[in-house]
């Protein structure tokens, strides 16, 4: 797990004061790290050039621009044709100084108006474009000239594209109101930033490389100076079930009850996922003849179940919804996974208020919007999407017994760790577009329920289930062909050799 911060400018200031790092030193280190990322891509694989390999650096007016000018100066000794496009005129003291140094090193500087001609002339030779226009403190809309430059570079160059700190056009929450620089790699300075892990950012950041500003990560990431806002999940953080003991029976691995509604396929996928992920017994409630032979079938939720999955394909006007909610209110000791249609019910609040722990909610953005509005937040769908991180955290602060899994291209998993602290948010960016299929959410609910049946901590169950889906998507043979059945086949092969199911 790695720490994520909302705004590292406070940490930059601390590093300068605590370790006597001047802005000059930090800019030089940033330029060095950009150079390290650039060098492997300066060569044309075909070996064919009309002229020397070309590098284009886009600069802004502040210290991100200073990083770009410093990089240009450092590259002046290479066998490269280095050009800086000054998108915004240098204005900060360091940017002005680094521009002067670049000029003294013989670097060519062009204006945004000259960019079209430059790209046409260098179309064969241009190997790398580096975005140093705006940094992590950017907010608002891009200036028209910057937007035009980024659009031109995105559309008309095949070069390897590197962003300095964050791709220009993203704000501190990873949102954008206009065009965004499309990077193959983002070299981010000092610490990981929240802006790199939004749904929007996922299409623009490419590979994320963490770079040093001149001190170790441990010395830079000071929680007392600026607490981290989230935790990045690594694929190794998944704790998959592992049955070490031989003398066991199905009762050792829990009983999951999955409620079936109007769209039975959703509940059946959920039930299969719970079984694949280790639940000892799975009961489908109201499945009838649609229930596979490998599952139990009952008309009511069995009181002996230790987890209930409710909402997948239930329907918004199911006559039994109140009955199911009343059951959960009477049986607070039974964990529950709430997904899909049930999240539109105002009565979900009753469940949340009645339980000190053991509730996992798995909404997609539209369901999250409904859930938030039923919980007193009064937000539009657009606000839900733009402020998903803050709203996810605020929801779990209001309902400390809940674990909220806010689904998206980057998944946010939030829980309240203790009364003194704000919520902890875990970020899972590892899933791919292969998961954009009906049934993926039903599987997430089922995988989570299967782990809860085995007495996993709710947050641990949610994180492991989310990572399982992500890892399965990475093993898909293509971006479009992954089906729920294939996901389950892959997920059923994951195993943590040193992790015993908590029975």
C-alpha cells in the first residue's frame, strides 16, 4: 500500500524548510527524473531519421515550466534536436531563470503560433513530447492557447508523451473542463497525488512513475505536516481465500444468502461468485426453478446465514423489499452486501443507522447519487461524478458502520477507521475496460459476500473482491471479450498461499 496526497505543495514547502532544499535544487532533481524517463524513448526503433531525433518540451509560466526549461538545458549535450514551445510566457522567478539558462545552452524556443509548422517539419524525427505546462495546483479551465497546443500535440504526433507531475488540464481532483494532455507516462514529483487516480485521469496518465525531489520518500511524506488522503492498493494487497486445514466441512466457511428479484440472472451471478470465492454454502432466496442445483433455494432469508447479498436485479418496486429490510433490521449480527436496486430505497438509511459494522455497499455512480440523496447530501449526478472521492469519504464519516465501494474506472473503497480520524479511502486503479460488461457488479457483490461468509473484515473483503475483478480483467485475452463466466474462472484460480480463511 502506498500513500496518496491531495496537494503536495505543503510537502514541498516543508522539504525546503526542513532540509534546506532550494527551489533550484528541487527543479534540478525534477528535470533529472524527466531526463531519466525520456532517454529510453529517444531512439527510433527503425533507426531512420531525416535529421537528429527531436524532443519537444511544452512549458508554462510557473515552476512546472521551470522544470521543462531545466530539462531542455540538461538535454543540450545529447545527440538530440531539443525545442521548447513556450505555451505561456515565463513569469515565476525560477521559470524566468531556467529559461535564461536554457537559452545560454543554445536551446531553441518557439511560440505556440509556430507549433503547427514545427510538427509538420519534424513529423518523422519527433520522438518525445514532454508536458510541463501546468502542475498539480491547476484549477479552472485551460487558457485557449494552451488548449489548442495540447489538442494539436494529442492529435498530430506519434511521439512518446511524458507529463511532468500531472497531465496538463487535470485539476487537483483529477477532473477536467476541457482538453487534457494524453500522456504515455506521468512522472510525478515527491508523492502520489489524488489527481492521478480519478476516472478521467485514467485515460490520460499512462504509466505513473514516482520521482524524487532530492530526499527520500519517507522524509518527504510527512503525515504530521499533511495527512495522506487515501491509500493506493497494490495487487499484492489482495488476501485470497486459502484452505490450509484438511479436517473441515462446509460449515467452517460460512453461509451466504443471495436474494433473487425481477432479473434473476444478476442474483445467480452473485451466488456463483460467492461460491467460487469460498463460501461453504450458498442459498438463493426466491430463485425457484431458476436456482442451479448446486445452491439451496428458500422463499425467505435463512436466519442461519451469516451474510446476505441484496439488491442485484431486485427491481425498484419489489413487493418483498420491505420484508428483506425488516429481516436485516432484526438480525444485526448478519453481515450484508447492498447493491444495485436496493440502493434507491430510502430505507437503506435504517439499516446503516442500526448497524455498528458489517455493511458493504457497492454502488455505481448513478446508484451512488441516489444513495447520497436519500442520506441527506442533496447532490446532482454531475456533482456525484465530479466529487466522488469527497462524497465517498463524507458518506462513511456519516455512517461509520459502513464500507462504501464507489465503483468506477478507479474504485474508491471507504471506511471509518476510528472516531478520531477521518475515513480511510483505498484506491484500486488496476481494473481495465474489459470489466465494462453487464454482470461485473453482480460478481463484485458476490465475491465480497463470499469473503464475508468466511468472516473477513468488511473492508478487507471489499478490497480483495475489487482487486480480484481487476486482476481478472488484466488477464483477459482482449479488451472486449471478457464475460462474467470467464471472470469467475480466473478469480477461482487466485490463491494466497500464506492466508488461511478466517474460520
